[in-house]
């Protein structure tokens, strides 16, 4: 699912975060849908599980995914809405700064 570029200057955990956000915005990941487990991502991409957990923890803190103990991580019902609102805030702020 994830396309990790080990040669990128961007840390692996940030690549995972950006890809999950993109998958949410493009409806690849639906609300209530499960995202790949830390273990499966680690094995598929040869990434340290702690790196994946760091990305998932940050996504959880942003309210985009939630952990269900013993079951895994799931997309929050309002994840896409949160990303769209954050995008609008960023665009508005950038637009305002450009006119100063």
C-alpha cells in the first residue's frame, strides 16, 4: 500500500503520514476502514516497526485514525472533513500572507 522512498530527504514516518492523508482525501481509505497493521507494513517495506508506530501515533493525535486495542487502526468517520478543513485554513493563511 505504501510507496516508501528510502533515498528521500523526507523521513519515512512523514512519508507514511502524507500517504495516509492522501489516501483519505482520494477515498482509497474510507471512514471506518482498517489501515495496514504496523507488522504488515514493517514486513512488506522492511521498515522498523517503531517508525510506523510513530506515524500512526501522529495520525491518531491529528484525529485521522484511531486505535482499537487488539484489532488495529481504523480511519475516523470525520477524517476527510478534518483534512479538508485544514487544507482550507492553510490556503487561506497563505493567501492572506501573500497580500501583506
